[in-house]
C-alpha cells in the first residue's frame, strides 16, 4: 500500500485521473467541454443522451474537479491521450467523442492519435483554425491577471443572452488565470496534420458565429479548419449562440443520435 501511494504521489498532478461523470447504458459517448468550462455544461445533454448511450462527461485538466496543469502552453495531444485512456477504461469498445468549442482540439487529436478507440467525432461550434500568435499571446497575458473582465470582453458577443454570459463567466472565474492562459497559447498550434489523419466520420453542428448565414456551409467549414476531413457532415443551426447545446438542445440531441445511429451503415 505504501508503495502504491508513493507511486501516485510521484506522478505530476495533471497526469492523474480526470474528474468525470458516467450515466446511461449503451454505446459510448465522451463529452468534452470548451474553453473555461467544465463537465457541468453537459448536465442536460448527458441526461437526454443517457437514454440511449453510456455518457462520459469529462473535466479537462485544470478545469472543474480535475487536477491542475503545469504552467505554460497546453499540449492538446497529451490531454487527448489522457481523455482517450479514460474512455477506454470506463467504456466498452470504441466510442464517439462529442466536443464543444475548444474541446474540439482535444477531440481532433483523439481521432488522430487513437483511431482504434474513436469511431466518430462530433464538433459543436468548434473552430479548428489556430489562433493568431500576437492576438493569442495578448489574450493569454490578460487572462493571467483578470479572468472575469477579459473573458467577458473577448467572448461576451458569443453568448445568446446576458444571463448566459453571466453563467459562463462565473464558471470561467473558477479556473486559475494561468490555466486559461496555457490553453489559449496551446490554440496557436496548427491542426491540419491531425485533421488529415482522422479516418472516422465527422459531424459539425454550428452556429452562425462559426458558419455565417447566407454562406455555403461546406465552404465555410473548410475555412474554419474542416477541409482535411475525409467524411464531413455539416448541420447549421439558426438563432443560436455559441453554447448551442443550451440554445437548441432537442436539435443537437437529435443530430448526435442520428449521426451515431448511422455509423457503420453504407
């Protein structure tokens, strides 16, 4: 026992188990939250989908109840490995990854690095373009010193209502500024190589923030970083903000259920 405890204590905190909630029964779904969030954003989604699926909602490192990250730029590949390991341990067989916003960068690398485990990817309003270096660095520095004001100024326009902005800003304030800065700097890395390695089907469910109204969805999806995918289905929702699983839950749940149900069909 002492030897086991010594091993656990010797591990860096970020490499220890992630916090998660598992509900339901059936094919596996792994739900990954976005920037400055936690697994609580999936509460209603997990409840609805657990009628047909085993749903694993995860707190990313440094967020929610998961162990803290080391300082510095976040390696999304390492985070993806950690989430994939959890999925293999807690779910039977391969699974589908559903990711919101920045969580899509983790999901992308899970599909690229763990094709034997990931049989489908669902992106909810996830921009896969890398953030610009100068802009990302300035945002990271601002988050290190003032999470609340910086988050509201940067992301406020993506919320569907003032009440929704209050909700997400309150959750952001629970995460240390250096953690958010590390995730921001990690988003400066390009993603095309990982996207080109993804072989499984991909579904993008997007708001007008990502795919503006009046444009061709497939064309805009390519400009948002989805060009390298071999199999891509696009669903664009109108009248929603960035947190689309809150704004149009029934449509999101239906799209995910249909996508998973069609996997493996000719």
